[in-house]
C-alpha cells in the first residue's frame, strides 16, 4: 500500500534512529474482498432480474428512487449485534452472533426479532446488496482473518472487535435509504436459520454467474473511453484518501506499539521505588507513595492503550476497507460505461440484428444513467457519513487522551498534597 | 572556628561558563578539552548594591578531581561530596554519550557548581585552605596541592581490601551504614537504568504523533469542509510531538539529582571502609601486643604454651643460656612498652575517627533525606507539568477535530 508512511520524518528534524521503516508487517489478508470483486456481483448481470422486487423497472422512476433525504428523527429500525457463541460440529467450529431487531416498519411482520447469524451470513448479505446495487457504496465487513499478530481466530479480543464491526455494518445498512428496504436485508434480520439457508440457495446459478463474469472481465479489459470528469475526480480523491487513511491506520498502530513498550518499562519503575523504600527510614513513606503513583499511572496508560486499540483503530481500519470498496464501485461504474460504449460501437458498425442491438443499447444506456446517478447520490451521502464517523472517532480519541492526562495529573497532585501536609507538619520543606 | 562560619556565607561561588580549549597534553599530543569558569564574589559586596566584577579563574575537570582526591585523603572521616560523572552513563538513546556534547558539558557545569557549593557549605571542608586557593589562585594551585604530599597518604586499595576481610569487631553502626551504601547504590543504579529506558520509549510515543501532523496536513489538502479542522489539528499534533524534548530535558535534571546520591553512596562507603581499616590496624596492634606479652610470660616462667619454631629448635638443640634469655626478655619488655603506646595511639585514633565520622554521617543522612525528598517532589511537579501540557494539546486538538 502507501509507502509514504510513519517512519523517519521526526518533526524536530532530528535524525534519531528511534523510528525505523517498518511497513512490511502490515499486510492484511484481503482475498475475501478480491473474491467478491472477480465473481462479479457487478456490471452487466443487472438486467433487472435480481432487482429488489419492490422497485419499479422504468428508468425514470428508478432515478426518482434515489432521493437520499435522510430524516434522522424518523429512525424506525434498531439493530444490535451481540452475544457471540461458539458452535462445534464434526466439520468445523464457528461463532454465531445474536442479531436483534426492533422496528415499527409495516413491511415487517412483527416489531421485534431475534436471530443468530454467523460471519458467512453477513458476507452473503453484503454480496447480495452489491449484486443488486453495483454502484452504491456498501459499508465494509471486518476481514475474515487478520494475519499479523493473530494466532487464534477465536480469541476474545478478536471476537469482540469483530462483533463491534458487524454491529456497525448492520447499522450502516439500516441507515442507508436504499439498502434498508432490501428484501435480503429483511430476510437476514428476521428469517430462522433454515429459512435463510434455503433463501440463500436462490439467485443466479453458478453457470449464469460464470457467463456474466466473462462479460465483466471483457468489459474491464476494454476499458472506458470517455469517463466524465467528475468520476475521474472521484477516482483521484479515492486514491489519495486511501493513502491517507492507510497512513493514519499505520501511524495509530505504531502509537499503540510504542505505548505498549513504554508501559513495559514503566511497570518496572514502581517496584524499584518500593524496593528503595525498604532501605530507608524518613524517605520510606514518600518513596512508597511515589511507587504507588507510578503504578497508578501504569494502569491509566494501559487503559488508554486499550481504548486506542478498541475504538480508533477499528474505525480507521474500516475506512481503509471503504476506500477499497469505493475503488471497486468506481471500477464497476466504468465497466457499465464500457459496456455501453461497446454496444454503441457495435450498433454503428454491424448491420445485422439492429433491432435487438438497439434494444440492448437502450437498456445499457439506462443502466449507465442509473448507475451514474446512484453513485453520485450515494457518494454525497458517503462523504457525509465518513466525515461524521471520522470526526467523532478523533474527537473521542482526543477526549480520552485528555481524560488520561487528567487522571495522571490527579495522581501526582495527591502525592504533592501528601508531602505538603507532611512538610508543613514537620516544618521542613520549602515549596517556593 | 565556629561551625556556622561556612565559606558560603562569606562568598558567592558559581561555575558560570564552559569553554573548549586545545593544547598539548603530557605526551605532547594535541587534545581538546573543556575548561570551566569559577567565579567568586564576597557576599557583602553584592548586598551593598555595588555589584563589583567577580574574581574568576578557569579550571579543568581533572583539577576538580585532584581537589576531591586531596579532600578524600585529608578528611577520610567525612562524607566528601561527589563530582558529576566523568562519562555520561545511563543515557537514553537521544542523549549523547560524548563528553564534548554541549548538553553534557552544560549538565557537567551545573554539577561542578553543585560540588563547590556542597564543599563550601560543609562545616569542616569549607575551612580547608587548599579548597580556598582552588577557588582563588589560578596559578600555582597545582604545585600547592602537590606539596601537601596527599598522594603519599592515600591508603592502598589492597590494604583497605585486606582490612575489610579481616577486621573482627567493626562498629556495628558502620557495618550497617556500609550495607546501606551498597543498597543505595544498587537501587539508584536500577532506577536510573529503568528511567532511561522509559524515557526512550516515551520519546518514541510522542514523536510518532508527529506523523499524524504530516498526514492530517496532506489529507486536508483533498478535503473541502474537513480541511481546516484537519490542518489545525495537525499543528497541535506537531506541537505535541515537539513537547517531549523539554519534558525529557527536565527529567534529565532529576536523573542528575539521583546520580549525585549514587556517587554519594560511594563516598559513604569509603568512610566505612576507612573505619574498618583503622579498626583493623588497632586490632592488629592489640593482637601483636597480646602475643608479645604471652611470649614474655613463657620466657619468664619457662613454660611454653604457644608453639614456636624457636621453642622447638631450642628443645632439640638445647636451651639457651640465661644471658640469652635475659636479653630476650629485655627486648620483649621494650617491644611491649612500644606496643602499648601503639595500641593506645591507635585506639585513640579509632575513637576519634568513629566520633567525627558518625557526626558527619548523621549530617549526611539529614541532608540526603531532605534532598531526595525535594527531588521526588520536583519529579512529581514535572509529571504534573507534563500532564497539563498533554491536557492542553489534546483539548486544542479536540476542538479542531470537532470542526472537521
């Protein structure tokens, strides 16, 4: 990924060797996303058959669907993901999460639902949404595995991090004006496990997907000729954004590492002061006191590190994945345009089957217009959401840092206070 | 002279500056070294408001060392204040271990001034003439101190070590003090090591935040509404990263205070070792006297209680003549007389030493407790200052972030 990262550029201009180049260890396993990319739930298979049943097929009305007005006050669906449980079968071990839904929407049979879902089910949902809306932006899922530093897929921290990410994922879907009315989404939230399994088996068969993939690859290879300026600008933005957010992710991870190493050293300070106090008489009390203070600061530092890991890093990480999603969306849009351009050319050059071809061309033109409008609207919405998410993540981090320093401040002030009271009693120390 | 008549009450002393010099050394090779400017001024003059120019002279670190060695030998019953370290130790990586480094030189200047002030405020050391001329006589001081012949008076290490192993009845208090000195040295060394490593790490944490500054700045360039908030937040991250330099510099001062007592521990142990030596010499003299007395008794009564080669050979080859015995007895008598004088003398020395040394040790204890408590307090104040800076920076950053 980005090479412009972390390292030696210490702002004081000091060529300290403290921060070596170390991008190497940061590679994350992303083949899940790649798979989704190639077996395209994208481009030309959108001939209407896999559209959401509640949507009308005329282009004009399709365009009207994309009025992304969001009334935050009228939130009528609440989704939570919690309660991970482990399941062991003869073949595999896996985790399920409880997904609870509370809603007042009429299309739901009831107002409360509780189901159990596993990661695969979330992947399925994401795939379906992307399939149905190739140029809308689906919030990313946490990755299948994290390669670096993760030995056990089912360790507590990993499960908790994943749970939070899945929770955010579903909430982003629920907040999306189009996705939240998806039939697949509804089934995901409400169907019993058996129902879900059979519903999953529907949809375009393997062979037809293969055929579509071939078309998709062909379109991708052909490339787009006259990409509108605004989409080129979008692409440039996404490239730059991707780099920046990756850098931030890496910087933050680096900070966590350095903090942990600092903590390791600091943990030895308290005990050393305590050891010293054992040899002293008058000094024993202040030394023990200092030992206690250092230990308390250690605890605060530990918590601060945990917060950084649990709160900021997952959000940054999600936006790294978002950047990849955006790139994919832009590619899919390009492919739709390439397909349209190809069909235009074909109509101009070939003589036979002109009627069918004109028909195809019209459909392709509609698809393109629709894809472009969908993307433009969702892009605006995405930017707002991104802004809100990252702003609150950074504000949150800053608040926690303030709180950390405030707690440490209190620790040391209490030490000073105890020494003052002592000193004033003994008439010894001068605090000028 | 009165114990409260410290030199420091009459004279202001400071080590005002440091300068690099080059010159030829003892083996005629070019060397670069640092000299320190010692300034002295009578206290009264300053208070009169006339503020005359201080007297001053330049001294090298090695001359300070000479002065201290002289004091050590001349006042072995006193806990002599230590010099700042010869070479930079317990450094965390950013600090230079180079003696020529300006930061090191500056800290050494402060340490040397502290040394002079400590000596000048000591009830006994401050009255020493050599010390006075160190402060006031630029030329000829070296010769003066050499003429005291102090080098010859120094105890050999071997002699001291021998005494430590063989002494039978050292004063318990001194044995405890020595043990305390060992512990103090060990624990302060450990603390300095741990602190240096933690400082290293803390430096890393702060500096990495500088990268936030850079990335925020770059990111702000591609955003519209978010740009300003990001850009200004970035500046605060840079400020945060830069703030660690001052923080760690202050902490270095704390480390220096600890180091002084690390070296003081050594001075304390030196007094205890000297006690062991004087005690040992007393014991040796007493033992010698006892053995001589026993020999006299045996010779007088004719009984041999102790085994001696001479006794055996005389048994084998015949007794000595009465004249020989008479002569021997006479010699022994003289030796016993001398021995008794020696024991009396050494006993006196020992008692004198114990008395004076213990007074100074008590003084040192009080000073140590006071100084180290102050040091801990100043450490707490430093931590508070660091926390306050952190609160300020992150509050500022939070404001900028909320404008994103």
